[in-house]
C-alpha cells in the first residue's frame, strides 16, 4: 500500500482526537455486534479497547511516516494486538465472524471521523482518496493478523486436545482409578456418557467407521504394531443400550470386529478385556463381526485352559484304551448326543449316519461308562469337556 505522508500539524490534530474516535469505535461495535456487548463489560473489554487504541495509534504512524510493521515501530503493537485478538476469539470458542464485523464497523467510524478532520484541514481531494485507501488497506492488514492468530490457536488447541483425548482413551482402556479418569476427561473437555462399549478392529478400518459413531468415541491405538495400519485398535464407543449394540453390529459387519459388553464409562476397561479375550478364541476375520454376548459360555469354559484339559482327560478316561479312530468316533457321538439331549434321529442327522449306527455307538458308550451316564454330575462334566472349544 502507498501511505499518505500527512503534515505534522494534521497528524498532531488527529492524535489529539484519538480518545474520542476510539470511544466512538467501541460504541459502534457494541451497538452493531451483539456478541461483543457483554465482552466489553468484562475483563476482555479492556483488552479490546486497548487494541482499538493501538490500532488507531499505529494508523497515525503509518499515515505520517509510511513505515510498515517492522520490529520496534509503533505499528507492530497494533499488528501483535490484532493477532492476540484472533487468538482470544478462538480461546473463547468463537469464530472470526464477529471480530471481522467489528473491524469493518471500526474502519467505517474511524474513516468518518478522521476524514472530517482531514477535510477541515484542507487536505486535497487526491490525498483524501489515498487516505481512504490507506484506512481500509490497514484494516485488511489487521484482519489478516487476527485470522492468523485465530487459525494458530485453533490448530494448537486441536492438537493439544487430541493428545488429551488419546491419554484419556489409554487411561480408560488400562482401567485407571476414578479420580484420574475424571480429571483426564475434564482436561480433554470430554463429556462422559453413562455407559460405553469397547470395539476391537483392524486399524485400517477405523477411519471409515468413526464418522458414523458418537463424536465422543475414543480410539486407543495398538502401540506394539510395527505398522499402525496393520495393528488392532480399540474404539471406546458411548452406548445407549440395545439399540446402540444392534447398530454397531450392523455397521461393523464384515470388518473383523469384536463388540464387548456395555459397561459404565469408568469401568469400560472390563469391556476391553472381554473383547480382547474373545479375539483370541474366534477367527474374527472369518466371522465378520463377533458379539461377545454370544461367546459367554466359551469365555467361561476357557477361563482356565489347564483345568479344561484336565477335565477333558477325566471325562474321556473310559475311552483311553480304545484305538484312536474308535475313540474319536465315540467322542463325536457322545458330544452330539449331549447337544441333542439324546434324540437319536437328530444325532444321526448331525453326524450324517444311520440312526442304527447311533444306537450301536451309544450301546458301546454305555458299556464303557456304565451307570455314570445317568449321573447328572458326570453329564455336566462331559458337557463342559466336550462342548467347550478346544
């Protein structure tokens, strides 16, 4: 921009009118930008009024000397003040709309008042036109500084909050103590839901799934994976009961995900543990999506693998002396007989054999087990030993 080089007398006259012009600018902003009405009555009011005064002072320097915003010049405080105003808007959670409107109104009022003085001082028309150009170009420069401050603050705040959310997710998944979790949620400006569900899935699917979930969903990344895209992530999803669960199962179908149980948000680590345990029991990629509620019996039965192995050995002891092939056939028949509650035709259909074959095999089993197959306790042990996943 090409500044007007005004004479010292006009500059001094304008400087004397600065307090009045500053007051008029502030008043016009209050009247025209409703969101600033309360701001001027609080601590922010002094900051804004100071910024207005600094901006007008900087403009007079520009008008008189033509120097820019180099370090050490009176113009630099105005640019710095505009930058801080933009940051303050972002910190208050506001967009730039109100501040940019305030700049426009301020420029109009400042031009109206200063041009009146310039006309009274017989400033030539060509110089008056350049005066107007300078006013609005200067306001554009201040606006740009404020936008930069707003963008920088939003970017910084966003990164900081992302880190806080990551730490909160990790603390929840690790089962940190309640005071730690409550403080972490407050620090991250995260509103806790009543209950949450843990979902484990491949990290490569997370970005496609997140947009359809509650915005408060937290991601816990698998730090042990050498390639983050190939690792497993945990999503902690706010839940609203059976409707949320049904929605999740539909959304995740085909993605090799495991949906844990619903738990109070402070106890969602339990949902993570269960989902992780089910991952170890099921081929999740082949299943598409796994609801841990459908795997409760398997979880119980496999809670102690050594005990399950001992129980199997005890339950199948009567078959120990048979050839491997014969033992396998009778074990398969006994398992189907337990599952179908002794219904011979159903067992035959399950094993794809003739019902007489089932009868023959069951005769063998009754010979080997004797009256034990009439003992409810033995039946319970056989059921657990043979029906639980190996």
